[in-house]
């Protein structure tokens, strides 16, 4: 059976230290795009939350939002819960904010059953977490958030400020991301399957041999020169030509012995990496746009590239380090394989919980039981 979004989320939580996760946002440019997506998606969730305010103290009518969509071991999962879960699935799939409303409604209908399944899984696991007395502290939650923000090259305070600028409360964002719940699941499964999610060195070596090219990483610095077009009437081709000439002049200076770090700080348009002397950190194949990646991975350590054009502008790249041996990746590979085993074991475990659970889908309500002006399409 294919992993649902729920299990995918578990895999991400298990894999806190895995190279498959920690390298995703090494590029400042990609980090910025990811941050914008994250914030706009959160804004979508906040703006779209259903109104569950009761009609009044003397009107105890049943609304569409508080009708049970399914009951799990005596606990109701309401239509409002399903709606919120659907919005979370839309967020995970990075549905663009400009998506037409009619298309959003089609997506929501398609996601209803996966959302229900996720909520059932969560309810069953929440019961197990409670029985096992699993506790996640605020300190653990904040440590996890620090890992997220560090991948975006932001401090937690800077990230809070970005949320604030979007009109999103940090505590509300924390709750929507369900970090505390996810870390609880991680603790539970790592304890429950501690003796089954063991990865041998032979398994790790085999995985590395089969994926060596995908796993290989380089560490690179770059100087980015972008076309200067402050005037909307500027000819873009002329601006590009001037930017390329400037990049070639800087390359010549580097070839004549100029300090790369100093030139990056003074000239690079990528301000995020410029402050770090142009350093982008380690990245794997697929993390950067193709022209940049193709140039970087053929360079030797301390070798300069020619001027490389991408959609962002013109780059001069210098590779400063490489990781391409099993010993360098051993811990990361073991973490990745452990994640895979834990995800498979957790999936089977939740399926067994479902088989033993009392899951009841109620009959569809009649229209007379629902206040017309409160109906929300599931």
C-alpha cells in the first residue's frame, strides 16, 4: 500500500538528521521561495477556517460543521475537523494561492477521503500516545522549530517576524503544523520499534552503492550578478549583456588571485550567501537549478567555473569541498534507512489498530436537521 500524506509526515519527522531532508533548502534562493510558499499556505489555512461560532445561546441547532463525519472508538471526528484536515493537505501539496475557487473545491472533494483516513489514524495514535504517557516538552518543540528555521537561514525571531508580517500568530502556526503531536508519534514509534528498526552496516553500504551519485554532495560558494533594470524602459537584453560583462570581469580578477570571499561580499546579489563569503553549504544533485548544478559537480575542489547563466542571473562558482565516500555518509544513510523501516512498521501498526477499532460512519443527515445558513460543503 502507498504511504499516505500522514505517513509521509511521519517519515519527515523521523528523519530529523537525514541528509535527504537537511539539504533541501541549502540554496538561499530556494529557501526564500519555500518561505514564501509556507507563509502564503499558512495564510490560506487561517483565512479558510470554517466558522464554528454557535448561532446563539438559545439556538442549539446542529450545524454542518459539528456533525460527526466518523466516530472512532466513541470519539466523534466532525465535519469541521475534516475541513481543517483538507486545508492541511492542500497546504502540504503547495496549492498556489491564486488557484481558482472552483478548482480548490474540486481538490477538496478529492481530498475528503484521504483527510478522513488521516484523522482516523491520528485519533487511534493519540489514544496510544496517551496510554504510553508520551510527553513532548515545549523545549523539544522549539528545538525542532529551530531546525526548520535554520534550513531557511533564519533565526526563530526572524521567522516569527515573517509570520507577523503575514498576519499569522506564531502560536497559531505552531498549532497548525502539529509539531508537538508529530514529535509524540516519533517518540512512540522509536520506542516501540527500537529492536526492529535496526540498520546494519552492510545494509547501509548496499544502499550507498546503489545511490552513490544521488548522495554525492559538493560544497560551493558563488557570486551572483543580476541584470540591473531599475528603469522599466531599460532594454533587458542590454541589461543582461552588462551583467555578463561584469561577471566576466570579476572572474578575471579571481583568476588573477583576488580573494573570492571579499568579492562575494562586495558584489554578489545573493545577499544571504554574500554575508557568508558566498558559501552555499553542501548540496546534493537536484537541489539546484540544472545549469548551476551541472557546473558545480564537475569542478575539483578550489576550482573556479566559467560564468554560468541561470534564470537568476550570472554565477561564478567555486567548489570548496566534496563528500563522496561511504564513511562521510554512513550516519546519514543509516538514519535514512531507519526512517524507512520505522515508516513501514508504523504504517502496518496503524492498520492493525484500525482493524481492531470501532469505526462508525453515520448516515447522511437530513436537510431539516441542518440550519440552512450554516451548511458548509464537506
